[in-house]
C-alpha cells in the first residue's frame, strides 16, 4: 500500500490505462473479442459473469446484451466512463466497478463464468489473480482467457500492435499451473490475425484457454 488504501499497482496501472483510453473512440473497438464471441456458448444461459480488466467495456457490454448478468471490474476510471457510455448507447445494464483487482474483495463461488481477455498481470501477482478467478467461479463454472505469449515479441518487431511488457506475457504452461485443479477443455497457443480497434492490430501470438471449475 502506498497511501489512502491504494496499492502500488494503482499508481502504475490506472494512470497508464487512463492515458491510453483518454482519446476519441474505443482503442480496442466496440465489438467483442473474437475468442470470447466464439466460445461464449460454453457459458450457462443468463448466468452471472465476471469480466476482470474490462477496459472500455466492449466485452462486458456485449455479454450483457447476450442476456448475462455482468460484473465488470476495471482499474482505469477513464475506461470505466467509456464502458458506461457504451452500455448506455447499447441500452444494456451491467455492474461496472472502478477498482483494482489486487485490492478488490473477490467473491467466492459466485459466478457462472469469468471472461479474462488480455488482462496481463505482473509475475508477482499473476498466479494469485488467476487462482482468485477460479475461486470466484461456482463449481462447474467456466473461465475463458486469452493473452499474448512471448512469441508475440517477434510479431511486434514486425509491426503488429498490442501486448504487454515482455515479463507480463503468458504461456500455456503457466496457465496450466495457475489453474491447477480446473478441467482445462481448451488450451492452445496460436497465431491469429487481430483486428480490434487501433491498439490490437496485425498478426498476434496468443494463448487461448477454456477451463471449468471442478463440480
Ligand atoms: C489490454 S487491456 C484489455 C481490456 C479489455 N479486456 C479488452 O479486451 O478490451 C487490459 C486492461 O486490464 C486492466 N487491468 C490490468 N490490471 C488490472 C488490475 N489489477 N485491476 C483492474 N484492472 C486491471 C487495465 O486497466 C486494462 O484496461
């Protein structure tokens, strides 16, 4: 903690993303992530979904429009404001919280699903955050996760846009360990063509996971 109930991470994550989001338009677009849209059939109809690190809200708002009860948690106040504007424009309701996941009171066994799309944590907190996501699921609940892998560094050198600093990239092996105990139904590292707003563009090397909390 540094002051007034904020964590060290607040001092970095929120201002950094506030700056990125503080421009006209939605930097990752307003359409949902392709992996999420393709795999959302795994979610229980009308279930409760947690969307950690929802940014400007494209995924949370889309899920709410599909009839899910969505809780979106995002560190950037600017992102949250844009997510609320997107929800209003789409005429959907969801619970959008401006909070840091490091300090958030994670509910236990409360959600039918978690959608963690390109939420990269520092190595010192990554595993704890992933285990909280798993614990937040009801037995049988599903998590979908997509993240950039170390191989993406080459794509970036070639001009692709997107991805965190190298120490925050993920591999399938890391996820297998972080989500020990879950039934991993999909886990693949692959190259995909990203076309998400101005910030996720070009060939990207990603890891995609669908896992189920043991019933
Ligand atoms: C690459 S952006 C992706 C945003 C969104 N998931 C999407 O796909 O459009 C990563 C987001 O995760 C958020 N984030 C990262 N660490 C966080 C934390 N500890 N608490 C809350 N939000 C966090 C950032 O603020 C940022 O908005």
